[in-house]
């Protein structure tokens, strides 16, 4: 929706899935490290799942 609103850009589902798979590996360790840091240093921070 955002890309469409910015310039009527269409991206296929396959492109999005491929991009997500390509990004998953390189950022997985950083995300894991960030989660561990939050648990150790910020124990009272919780995710807000309010839509």
C-alpha cells in the first residue's frame, strides 16, 4: 500500500518473498543480539501489540 501511495509501484508477492529470504540470514544474528541486549538491560520493556 505504501509503495502504491508513493508512486503506484507494484511489487509481486514472489519478489517480496525472495527479498525477505535474502535479508533473513544477514540480519538474523543482529536481531538475536538485540533481543538478548533488551532482555538483559531493559527487563521492563514489552512489545505493544495494539493494532
